[in-house]
C-alpha cells in the first residue's frame, strides 16, 4: 500500500470534506425535496426517509431544515399540501408536486445533469 503525504491531521480532511458536501447540498435542497415527491405524495417523515435512503445515508434533513423548505415551496406553488387521516387515526400533512413543481423539477434535473457532466469532464 502506497503511503499518502498528509500535511494536516486526517480529521482536518474529514472536516473539509464534510463542509464541502454541506456547501454543495445547500444550493440543491429544493431540488432534492421536489425529487422526493416526483414519485408521489409523502408526509414530512417519509420525505426525510426517502432522502436518507436515496443518498445512501449521506444526507439527512432535520425537521428544522425540512419544514421551512416545504413551507417556502408551498408558498412558491411548487408543491401543495393536504391533510389525510392515517390508518391509525392520526392526521398527517401530505405534500405533492403541483404541475409547475413537476416542470421545475424536470428543468432542474436536466440542468443539474448537464452541469454534473461538465464538471465530470473537467476533473477527469
């Protein structure tokens, strides 16, 4: 195994990698939420579980992060919300894409795919 020169302790690299991931995530949270709803309506907890599962546990949205984003997307009319009663008799607020939300998601996905392809080309 080849030795790697590391001028800083490894925990500094881990912190920088975490910060970079966090910064990358920051500008894409709306798209991630829209993506979570692309396959159908979900309540808040299912949205967080979808994100965690799809990201292979790399990303986690806390309620304090998720619900303000959902509220903003609802105000922008990209998602709509309705109340349902679960089988257990509990009321849950369920979110779904609106027509304009679906269009925004597909446009964002197309732009992101092109951007990622260009970055991949630059770094390879």
